[in-house]
């Protein structure tokens, strides 16, 4: 019996331990990692070419990054497990961050945005006010662009909320010009990219690298020192999983941090002002569907309270020290009267026709479209909720300043919402007039609501685009030498019903030359009258065009805002 027990307890033949095979990643995850990796090629050769002649060490780092891109491309397609592919995603991120730093080392001169922000920081440190103080010496040289206005002048003042100068002030030791501001915005972008990468679900993380650092789009605006990049970085934690803010009626530490970031973003630049109403309206709708009206109202009031408190805290010093100048300064982009510019509908008046006597209606159309989209968002939040981070920028396509940067700089937020705020998050959201507007038999009512809400904006845009140029111009004399024009004489007729104060400029292509000085001619041209104007280029001479190059004479007036244009024939160089 003992022998039997011994035999029963004897160990059997040993078997080799086999570890389970790692769970393979999905094919779309591999493709997304590969696309993010490929996107890092864009613009990198230009940086390497510049570095090879001036910064060989930087060129060497970029060459290593090329090797990393190639190796990551191979690994993205051959690694066997999800964890291994996640490590590849991390390597792609580190490569993108390194390339962004290399580009910053070489291209950090900045733009008008950066030099204004840096100068505001210097004046702040010196104890001066930063609003309402013109700094004309910052512009015109080293490629720093001017912002012309329809009044015939230029805007030399700081026109953004104060957070960017506050964060730039500790970096003034870096150097002169806009370098401290470009360092601040580039650093903000890199931090924002890492935060977005970390907050996204693992398979989607490479999309953050691609959107923020690939394509050479958003990173370029960081190197130019745009305060909107700081706002973008602060909005990242706000937008990720934003429909879950206040879930269960509790804001919590995470919700409070999101609200504080929203307030700080609004204190960095004006673009978050247009996004915030959509987020707040969406959070209210989702929470009301979960908690009822009272609970949703409580969540939204606490959220708005924290955001407003953060915004006021950042602005407090300026509100107290220079209240009128501060208010005008943070509203400046909305009221400065800058000339038409951008890739939106204003191109009709700028390039397709000879101008319009109803330019103000572009601004009306933009505001009406923003209001209409917000109302439509509230009515159909279950359908439009996932597009909350994209809808506000449609209004800028109708604005007088419709630059594509307004859209490009916010595209990482589109990604964050697409991944973390899907349509399922809005399935139970509250919608007003739901019985009248939902259901297959209510399609005519939905179409009528859309037409009613968006129709005024479209009508205003049509009014602006179909306006007629109020001034008719004819070149009567050109004084020039073999290379440059020194005087230009025009006969100008005001065909409109208002007296106009014209401001003249010549342009080739989409840019705008400086305003010409009026040597002879009335300051204000009465309605239905003709006068002769003699103009002098602002720098004394204006280079004659090359053969085949078209020159366009443009005339802006401010009250009312109008544009009159015509192609002119000048002697060729």
C-alpha cells in the first residue's frame, strides 16, 4: 500500500512551460502608427538642409531621427503584440518631439504675434501697462508683418488676453525679439501633445503625434509664437472626454481642473471664447438627460464659476490697473477693423469682383452663423454633439478675417473629441422640442429649423458678397524711372451715397503693400463727385512689375467699410 502510494505520488514526465502568445494588435492600429510615423517626414528635409550648413550637430540629431522613423515604420508592421506596438507609438512620439525641438532651434525668429507678446512681457516686468501702448518699432523689419486697418493705419498694440505675456515674462532671459514668446508657445505645444497622447486610449495615441507634430502645421504656429497655441494646450484636457464632465452630479477634482483649464485658455487667446458656449451647452444637455434640469444646472454653474474665477484671477491685475485699455485690448481683434484677409468668403470681394460697399455684412454674417450653429447644436445635440469642437470654426469662414490658421491650430481638439466623445455619449442627452423635431416623420420640421437658424447668416453673406465697389478709378499719370514708380495720379469718382475717406494701396497676388501717402486730393470724397489724387509710395518708390505680372489698385474706407479695386497697367521693369 505504501509502495502504491509512493508510485501514485511520483512525478510524471516534465512538460516545457509555454508562455501564451501576445495578443496581436489590430490592423488599423498598425496603420495609424505607420501614418503618424510617415507624417514626421513632412518638412523635416527643410530643417535638415538649414541645419547642415549652420548647425551640424542639429543636422546629426535629425539624421538619427530619420533612422528612428525608418525603424519605427518597420516595427509598426512586424511587432506581434499590442504592448510592443504601444512602445512603437511612444518611440514615434519621442521622435516627433525631438524633431520639433530641432526645428525650434533653427527657426525661432517668430512673427508679429511673438514680438508683440514678448514686448508685452518686457513692459509688464518694467511695471508698465501692456494694453493700449503702440510699439511701431517692432514691425516692418525682419519679416515682421503689419496688420493694416480700413482706417488707413496699422495696429501696433497687443490685442490678446494677458496669460501669454505672464508666462513669457520668466523666459525673457533667453534673448531679444520674439524668442521668449516662441519658446513659451513651443513648450506649451510639446506639453499639450504629451498630455493628449497620454489621455487618449492606447491604440489612438499615435494620432495625437500625427495631428500635433506631423504635417508641419500646428508646430509651425508654435514656432511663430501664436498665443492660440497656448490656448490649444490648455483646451486639451478640457475636450478629452468632455461629455463626462460632472457625471453623477459631482464635478470632482478632474472636473474642477477641466474648468480651470477652460478659464485659463480663455485668458490666453480669444478663440476659446467661441468654443466654450458649445462645450457648456453640450455638458448641460448631457447632464440634464442624466440628472434632470436642477442637477444639470448645478453642474454647469459650478463649472462656469470655476472657469470664470480662473479667468478673473489671471486678468485681475490688468482689470484694476488699466480697466478701459484692458477691455479694449482683449476685444481688439473683434473691433480693430482690420482689412479683409483669408481663405473664406471674403475672397469673393478680394479676388473675384472689384470689391463691395457692404463689407460690414461679412461680420454680421459671421456672428449670425455662430449664433445659429449654437442654437442648432442645442436643438440637435444628440446628432451634433460629437462635432462640438468643429462647429464654431465654420463661422470664421464668413468673417472678414478668415485665415486658415483659425482652423488649423485647433485641429488636435477635433481629434480629441472624435476619439473620446462619440455619438454614444449623447444618446440620452436632453433636447428641447424633442417631440416636434425627432422621428422619421419630423424631417420637414428639422429642415425648417435649420433654414430658420442659418438663413439670416447666409442672407447676410450674400448681401456682403454681392455689394458693388463705390469708387471708380482711372490712372491718369505715372512718374517712374526704369525700375521704380515714384508718383501715381488717379481720377476717382464716388458713385455711392456716402462721403468716403479713401486709403490707397497696390498689391500683387494675395498680399498687400503698405498704404500710399496722399499728396494731393480731398481727405473725404463727397457722394457723386470726382476728384484727382496724387499718391506717393510709403518708402518713396514702388518697384515696377515684371512683364506679365498683374497689379491691383485697392482702396479701403472705414465708415462705411468698403473696398474698391481695379487692375491697373503700369510700366514694366
